[in-house]
């Protein structure tokens, strides 16, 4: 079965909790991961989370089935979480299905979050007609969609959001639903809210929990790196350390901006001009007035050819590099800050080239 990201704004698609294989793809990796995490939490007796890398199951397709049919040391249930790129999980999922049909036994639920994949990929085609599988593609959200999702999170946490607070939280999270969920969790704790005893929340409450906005935190660093502003990199990395910004959060902010630039490029086409985007399209593309100048400058830099005579753009090289960076940070948490600083400098130098 197939679903859209809008089906997850306030709940789950019909029949989703009865599925055993989940393939979430599309340019909004944050939305896909958040939806997968909520589904995993909602599945009865999901048990322990076992994480596998897409590259590992591509190299050894039997690994996924082995892990999905194994039990933990103490006999508890488990679910498998795979972070993949493109069709890395295809052969492993096909092997899992074929062995199940041959009588290998029931497997644990499998969640695949696949960046650089779409609902037209081989993996999606393998699963979309199965009643025990769910395929969902997540597009970059707009402000209204994330604000609606924030209201759903607030309702579940027992919070009543007044005025434009849901939109404010969505903006502060940079349209990242995972960060927005974190803000809602903190706000519910601060307000002593509970689904059984709902409490109102105000902008003053949100300000009191010290929520850092994207403009205060990630945006200056993202703009310096993707804008090729080499003179600012050292001070921005120092500020990142002083503020204690999460390295994975910084990587996610870079991924969101890269995905936004890709969406703008797709909207404009090969000969479109940034300055001719109308106000309605700006809202749909998430171009807020405070960021417009920076985004325009970055769009110009990253849509240049990657090399002389190349049909590929710099953006075509940036997106897989950021995906690889994300994986590296997750796999090397102790040295994540150093790895991130090195990669930010490399990306900024590439952006600065004329």
C-alpha cells in the first residue's frame, strides 16, 4: 500500500499498524524519520530497536532476514531500523519476502528510511502492492503543514496552543518535525500538561523554555558554509561549540537547505530565474523574506556546473556528500564535532570556488 506525507500529519494511514515492512523515502528525511519513529512507537510490542546500515545489507542481503528473525538475549521482541540511500535495501527486502514465502517464519517489523529514493524506485515498486507493506514518500513540508503537525503533537501531549504558537514552533524548528516534537515535549513538561489533564500554552511559555530558533542557532552557520563565506567559518564553528549545537542537528539543517535548493531548481527548470519567483511560490518553497537574499546567493553558487564541461551541478555533488556526513556523525558520535568541522570547511571551500 502507498501513502503520502499528509496522511501522517495527525495520525497514520488506514491499515498502517498492520504492516510489517515500511519504506519511507523522499527529500524530507526529517519527516520520514519522524513518521517512522511514531509508527514504531505505536506498533504493539515493537520491542528493542536494532539499527542496520543500508550499505551493510546491500553487501549482505541475508543480514536483514537474520536480524529480523532473531530474538534478543533475553527473548524480547525487536524491530529493525534501516537507514539507507536509494535502493540499497532492495535485495535484502526481496530476500526477506522470498524466505518468508518459503516458510522461514515470521520476521520482526522492518522500517527503512531511504534518502535519495522516491516512490518510483525499485524498492517502492517491490512493496507498493503488498498488503503487509507501506510505502510513503515525504516531500519538503511547507509552514502550514508543519504547523498542523505541531498542533497534532500538542494535542497528543495535552497542550492547547494559543494564537500562532504552532506556527512559531514550526519556524523555530526550521520545519523539522523531529525538532518540533522535541520542543513540544519540553513545553508539555514545563506546563505540566498531560493528555488526561490538558493545559494551555502561550508564547511566553515557549520563550521560557529557552527554545533556540533556527535563526539564532543553525542559520548563520548554514549560510556561511553554503555561501562560501570562508572568513566566517572559524568564528561560526567556535559559536557552534559555545552554544553546544548538536552536530547531527547542524547536518540536518544543511540537508534541509540543500533539499530546498534542489526543490527551487526543479521548480524553475534549467532556464528559470530566481528573482522571478512569485510570492505564492516563495511560500510553497519555504523562502521566507529574512532568508531570501541568502537563499538566492546560495542557489546561484550551487546550481553552477560541478566542473568545467560537466552537466552535473555542484548541488548534485553536495546532497550525497551531506547524506554521507550524516551517517558518519551517527556512527562516530565521540568525534562528531571534529568530523563536522572538517567537512564544513571543505564544503565552504567548494562553494567559494568561482
